[in-house]
């Protein structure tokens, strides 16, 4: 079996990539993809722990996360399309109405 | 019918309801008919009840009924008996006299008002107010305890306010710049001062005796409950309340300004009934006062001083209604002086005869004003006996009655008061009252001569168009004139009948009032001769007053002016009403305004300032915090991330 620390390290790296993407990218779709990255980094960590502690609970969580990710992608993409129709762009810096 | 006495004050309320709700749509005739009808019903019921009361033996003439408990107060003192206050009504000889006077004179004035108010705006409104007044006044006199009386007391005060300000959009007094609405407010506010003392007096009574029932309080006092100091204090507090309502020094200032109301109102409320409520209440509490001679001394002196003080102001007044207003204040002083020397029956007797002749005089004045389309200045009248013969004849009757000319009503009642003061040893009060009697005769006949005799001094056209009033006004005048003549005959003193005891009024009222130490009836002991010579003296004083008025205002034209010039300081003092209004303005109203302004400033800057400060602080914090809300999702995500990192670090360290 692979050393779980290595797998967790990959998971953490994936998560960091996702966070960096969310914080730095402007395109709404890229940001959604980065969110997917973070979710899957979480999934990877869950699976690792499932193997490590030999129990089903973590695997169940993974299924939850996957469902959630699918729903999130559907809703997120719908919002992005609606936004694009409204403003003609998917650049999140252009969409800054929610402020003082 | 005795069990129905609670209906007497309720019936006028029916008129209030009908005219108040439908009055605008009903024709004037219907409004007048309803307004007078309900009072007539009350009058008939009152007569029925009093007749039934009179059939009982003298000692049993006290009937009480209750409409139920008003306030169950529980125990006022730990372990004390439970205290309740009822909606109680009582009919005894004293309240019998009062309800007959109130409904009788009230009915005549209602009839008169139909004619007098015919051309005025707010005809229905007038009848609503005045019917409400009747209801409250009857509550006041029929209440079996002080609190029910107080309900009526405040109710009549409210109606007085509403009716003084009836012509709320008209100016009233040029000297003080008062409008009619201001005059109403003044009356209301001055009365508050008296009512304040009244309430404190009631609180003392209920905490001491555990009841406010007149009977219960009287019985407790007779049994010796309550300390002497307490009785004196309560007596004086209640008297201050009476001072407000009955316009005695120092709270009389509102009554002359109350003349801003329509004349029937002045006759009914500010002459015949409401202002006598104080005298009624003091007489009602006679048992208390007999046990508090110091309070009685105060009442006697204040009354006598008011009698003479107001009379002097009546001499120089030039408004026909103001002369009568000062006369009313003066006559009320008479009644209080009578109460103060213990001549309770004389006080109520004078209250009754005064209601007749002063209502008559006011209604006569109203007829004069009505006949000349609103002129009230007597220096612009004259010769009106030609144009207003009925008004003239009845007015002179009233003037003779108030002057105390034998055998009119005023003679008997005034004489009984003078005799009461003299025989009880209050020589100073007697002297003041005798002097006031002379002044009364003088200013009443000054008024009569200036209005009805001599040449007309106003606009010639106004005189041409002057007309006698309609029947609905002259008939009440005639009835009141008749009452002013014969009203005194029910109280003829024994001295005039060679000892035959025919003083019906005295015997009727005796069971209802405390037997004062110095009742006028004990005059027999002092000798009828003294009483007869005092009577002759009083009559002479009145005749001198009339004679002086005749000389000054009829015989020697211009004499009035030269007298005024000769006694210029006195004249100026009286013309300016002793500057009492100005004194109150400087001593009470201005300091009060200063305090009010200070309080308003404190409220605005300190209290409101604290509230505003907290709002400003919240705003500043919000202004700072809103800078975090940039609208960029990235910023939010970053903050979120930082928050997560902080939480994780915290969890890791714990």
C-alpha cells in the first residue's frame, strides 16, 4: 500500500491549487472548475482515511460530496449562463454589484 | 320614583347621543325639541322623586341607590377592611334642592337657548354640550360619595371648557388679547389647580376613613375618627378645590373670561349651577367643617373678601356680561362666607335664589345683546327700555332681587347670611358683607341705568333695528322673574312673622346639614329686635347703593367721570382689575414657561442627545465595516479562507 502521507500530500496540493485558482482567476467557469478541484481534493483525503481506518463512513461521505459537486456544477453553470446573458461577460470582477 | 333617581343624570345623555350622532342632519326644531325634551324629562322625574322624598318623615329623608361597584380597592391598610367605591346616588333634602334648581333653571335656559342660538353655527353642537353638562351636573349633586361627585365635577369642567370656547374662532378680550378658545383653556387650567387639592383631600379621606361615602365619612367624624389637624387639612384642601370651581380668591380669574361663551352658557354654567358646585360640596361636607373650625374661618374670610373684592371690579366693568360675572364671583363669596360662619342653610338658600335672579339677569343681558346684534359694551347702550320692554321689566326685577330689596328673593337669602354672620359673632365678616351688599346694589343699578335709560350712545341704526326677543326667550325670562320675586318666600325668618316659625327652607334642609354651632335659627335667642334692625340696615344699604347709582348715572350727567378723575388711582386699579392677571402672568405663568423651556431644552439636547449619540456611533462603525464589502467574490473567498485558517490554527493549539 502506498504511504497514506503521500496521498494526503497530493490531496493538499490539489486543494491548494483549487484555492489559488478561486482566488486568482477571473473567469467564472475556471473558478467553478477550481471549486471542483477542492472538492475532489477532499474526496481523495476521505478515501485515504477510509483505507487507513478500514471503515465505510468516509466512503459514504465521498458519495455525498460527489452528488453535491454535480448539483453545484449544474446550479453554478446555470448561474454563469444567466449572468452571461445579462452582462455579456463571465468576468467576476465585472460583477461587483453586491457591495456598499 | 325614588329608585329611579339614577335616571335623572342619565336622561340628558340620551339627548347627547341623539343630537351628537344625528344633530347635523336633523332640522333645528327637532334638535331643540330633543335638547329641551330630555331636560324636561329629568325635571319631571326630579319633581316626582322629591315629592316622594317629602312624604317621608323628616329624619328618614335619605335615599341611596347604587348602580353597582365601581372600584373594588381591597385593603388600603394591612389588615384593614376591604374598601369599595360604588356608583352610588343619593337623594336627601340637600341634593333635592340642587336637582330642582339645576333641572328647573336648566330647562328654562334650554328653552331660551333655542331662540338665542337660532342664528349661530353649531346649533346641534351647542345642545350636545349643554345636555352633557346637565348630565354631569346632576351626577355631581346626586353622587352619594365624593368620587362620583368628582366625576361630575370634572365633567362639568370639561363642558365648561367646551362651551366657553364654543366660538373658538372668535377673538374675545382686547385688553389681554385672549381668544374664545384661550378663555376656555384658561378656565380649564385654573380649575386644575383646585382639582389637584381636591384629589389630595379625597386621598386623605379614603386612607383615613376607608370610605368616600358622604354618610360614612360624616358618621366616622362624628364618632371621633381622624385627628383634628387632619380634618382641618382635608377641609382646606377640599375648599381649595371649591375655590377653583366656584371662582374664589385666588382662583377666580377664569370666571370673567368665561364670558366668552354664549350667554345662555354664562347663565346656566357660570352663574346658576356649575360655579355653585363648590358651595354645594362644602355644605355636603358640613360635618367635617364643623369639626374643623379653622378651615371654616378660612372659608368665611376668603368668601367675604371675594364678595367685596369682586364687587369693586364690577363697578368699573363696561362689558354687560363682565359686570354680571364679577357680580357672580361676589355672590359666590357671599355663599362661602355663609358656609364659613356655619349658616349652611343660608348658603344653600342664597345659592337657590341666586340661581333664579342671576340666570334671569344673564338671560336678560343675552336678550339685550341678541336684540342689538351682538353689542356688549354698556357705554354704547342706553334707552333700551323703549325697544325691549319685557327684557327691561324682567331685568329690573332681577336687579332689585340681587340688590336685596324687600320682598324679593335676594332680600331673604342675603339677610339670612348677614344675620348668620352677625349672630355667630363674625362682626368683621358681617361688615364686609354689608358693604358688598351696598356695592352690589350700586353696580347693578349702574348697569340698569346705563343699558335701559338715558340716550342711546351707540350707532343710531343699531338702535333703530334693536328688537325684542322671540317668545322662546321672553317666556323663560318671565318665569325666572316670577321665581326671583317669590323664591325667597319659602325661607321667611321668624323675626318677620312675630315668631311664627314659617322658615320652610330651613326645616327642609336641616336634617341634611351638620347643625352648626351658630345656625341662623338660633337668632331667636339674640332677640328678634336685633334681627329686624339689621334687616332694616341691610335694606337701607341697598337703597343707598341704588340711590348713589341713580344720582351718578341718571341725575347728574358727567358726575361719573369727575368721580373717576378725582379717585384716579382707585379707578385705574379697578379698571385694570387690580392687575391680578398681570401678577399671575409674572409670578406663575412666566416662571412656569421658563421651567418648561428649560425642560424642553434638556429633553432636546441631553435626552435626545444620548439617543442620537448611540445612533451616530453605530453609523460610524457601520461606515468602517462596510469597507470590507468590496463586491469582489475573490475578496470574500480570501477572507473566508483566512477565517478557516485562523479557526484551524486555534483548534490545533487547543
